[in-house]
């Protein structure tokens, strides 16, 4: 009789990643949460729109220096409203050009999912070729230059921003700021201007513990 040895159990060396969510998902959710909170905080600081469009407060400036002074004072008071006007102008221009909007959204999602929130231990693989972080960054920069400067996206963005900036300057020059309460002690970088930077830094800080815990 031939003796048979004990059965050998197969050993799998594949590491299971189902127990831990990807770092990119947690970091991206943290970024969206921080961005939403900062956006709401910035929007809450806007001035009432009837105060912005009060016809009785409009008058022709007597000189260029007076117009410049009015623009500075009105910007300090209606800062969030002015940025929303520029944002609305930009959004209207993009919605009226769907192809440029799709190109810009594709470029944005390429940066977000291929570089910013991609886990460091998962290299980018396209058509069987593995790309390093430096190569991925170079590809995204070249793609950004192509989309912005070699298509209609760049001219559309610049023209929309210039139109919005012109509307803001025209309103600030003809809107008399004598009835506005201006707080000279208010920092220039608060409010809606810096919510993107603050949200990005907070999201990055929130993502660090998740990355450290996953790697440990």
C-alpha cells in the first residue's frame, strides 16, 4: 500500500484590500466635506442683493481717482457678491459652450483621480504600462497646457473673467459707498476669497491620519 501524505493547503500571497477603503476615497470625501463647509461659510458672508442693486445709491463719479476709491470700498464690502457675479458669468459662458465645459471637467477629474487623490502605493497603469509620479505629473501638465492654450477653453475662460471683472468695476465705480458700513480692521484674505485654499489644506490635513493608519 502506498502511503499518502497529508494534504497541502494552498497559500495565497495576494493581499486583501477589501478590509480597508482606498486612501483616495477617504481623502476625496474629506476634501468634499471641507470644501462644502468652507463654501457655505463664504456664502453666508455675502451682502443682501437689494443693497447691491439699490438705484438710489448710483451716481456718476467726478474723477478717475474717485471711481478708483469707490471700487476699492465697494469691493471691501461686496467682496463675496462680486466674486459670485464673476462665477455666474463664468458658469454661463461654460454652459453655453458644452464642448469646452466637457474638456474642462475632464481635465479637472484627471488631476483629481490620477494624481491628487490616487493612493501612493498604487502606481498609474495605462495600457499595461506603469507610470511613476513624475511621469504622471508631466503628462497632466502637458494635457493642461494643451486643453487651456490650444483649444477654445482658454479664450473662453479669459473672456468670461474679463466680462465679469468689467461688470464688477462698472458697479463699483458708479455705486456710491457713503451708506456702507466698512470695517477697516477686516483682513483682506478672509471670506469667500480663501475658501478653496483653506478647504484644500484642511482636507490634506484630514487625509494624513487616514494614510498613516492604512500604511501601518
